[in-house]
C-alpha cells in the first residue's frame, strides 16, 4: 500500500494529469505501475534529511525488488515497481 501510495502521490503532485494505477499479481510478485500524462521522466535523488517531503522514490527503491520509469507509447510515462510477496 505504501509503495502504490508513493507512486500515485508523485503523479498527482508532479504530473498534475489524469493517472492510471495498475496492480498485477505475477506469481510471487506484485507489479505496481502508475501512468500519468507528463513526459518528464523521474529519477531518484537522495532525500534531504531536513526536508518534509522528497522521499517517495527513495522509499520505493528501498522496498521494491526493482523499479523504473519509461515513456508510454501514447504519451506520458509509466513509473513501475515489483514487490516480493
């Protein structure tokens, strides 16, 4: 729930477009993806320990087996991750 919340919150706060959340069970892994309409690709940065925000992708990286971001063929991007169950 935390990882999906972080990905959705990033899309709401930064892309400010419609978004789509996809959850897919693949064997013993959960695939989570959020597509938004912004073409700006994200990158993880080290969080500022004194900042009140800015830890979303860092949390995703810490909790997920893998994660990434890619352009979507219809525009925008998809930020995804996989979690071990």
